[in-house]
C-alpha cells in the first residue's frame, strides 16, 4: 500500500514534465511561424532590389555539398526592359488570375487537392506567382506544412505591401531558369543570346514552359514536354490577340535597308563587351526554387479550337 502511494506522485510529476515539454515545443513552433508576420521587412522591397535570395543561398549550399563548381548568373532588369510577351506568357503559364486574386488562387488549390485525391497522392499545388515569390525570396524548396504556413503569411504580406507590377517585376528577376541561372535577363542571354527586351513571343513561351522545373527542362532543348507546353502557351497568346502571327513573321525578317539599325554581329559584340551579367563562382562559398510544384490552371483547361 505504501509503495503504491509513493508511486502515484512520481507518475504525476512525470506527466507534468511531459505536458510542460509538449507545451514548450508547441509554443516554439507557433512563435517560429508567427515571426513571419513581422519579419523580414517586406516594405523594403518597394524600392530595394534583393541582392541574393534565400533560394539562391540554398542552391549555393547544395552545389557546395555536392562538390559542384557552378557559376551563378543574374542581372537585374526593370520591368519596362522586359519583353511584354514574357510577362504575359509567364502569367498564362503560372498564374492566369494573377491580376485579380489577392495572393491565393483558391480554385486552383481545390483542383490540386481533387487531383491528389483521385491519384491518392497529395502534392503541393496551385501556387500563385506571389506564393512562388515568397518562397524564392525568403524560404527553401522544403516540402512540409510548416514551410507552406510561412509561405502563406509572407504571401499575404507581399500582396498587402507591394503593387502587382512590383510583384511580377521581382518574380521575373529572381525566378530560376536553369542551373545557376536566375532572372529573365540571364535566362534570355544564356538560352537565346539576346536581351530580355528582345525576346519574341515564341521564345517567351519556351521560357515560361520550363518554369515548373527549370533544372530538368531546357527551353531550347526541343523536348516534347517543352515544345507541347510552349505551343499551348503560344496559342493562348494568339487567341487572346496578344500575338499576331503575321506581324511576328514580318518583324522577324532581316532588315532590308542599309545603314539603319545594328547588325547581328554588332549586337553580339556589344553584349560580349558589356558583360553586365553578374557571374560569381560559389564553389567555395560558405554561405536555396523550384520544388517541382506545377500549377494546374488555364494550361489544363485549354482546348484546341475546332
């Protein structure tokens, strides 16, 4: 009897310790997420361009761990120096309701959940451009509910603080377009040998096509996936009168007049001499994206016209 009476207080004490530990862990978890309501300083993005994003840092650490010597290419480009075709192609491919929603496309999220239920395999999906920007700027490709909660808070803050124009400008400048290639200017020069302002509608569609997984797909590789997806994006642009094929064909022809404009050789020489793409080797940096998320939006709803 005495021994039994001695054991009960000990059990209660252990239970109290366990309960206290669980509460401390829960509080720590809540605080680690809640801090994103106040930090980082999103307002600074109104006037300041990010030098290095969390996603870039993640990639650099990844390359170092793998023993890879990869050069990071990025150069900042104002939105008025980006081909309008790029802006429209990216929005069609990634977030067709970008101008109308407040950071979240609940219909796309529902569709992603329904598809996951049908396939018995749940994956993150339905991410808007603002959500992707939040992830690229401040988070990593980690696939877990905690990251998604942080992403949601940051998305809400970005939409409340920045204009849509600024959000798409930031996104185009930090998006990953290949191994070590970040931003539309670096992508345009690396893949097509021209400035972002000079990209054609078809080139814009090709670049937009690889955004779901830019390290796996190359916009100029000619792969069936890229060609099919780029073709759909291009046809949507034609249907919406964003692109007039006859005009594109005429404007793509070489200059017939002499002494006007710059030659292709002169343009290439200028690009080579300019060298304004920032290249920094990070194989010894001690200082990461794309997590394969793919939106199921207007791309899936598109049907060929009769």
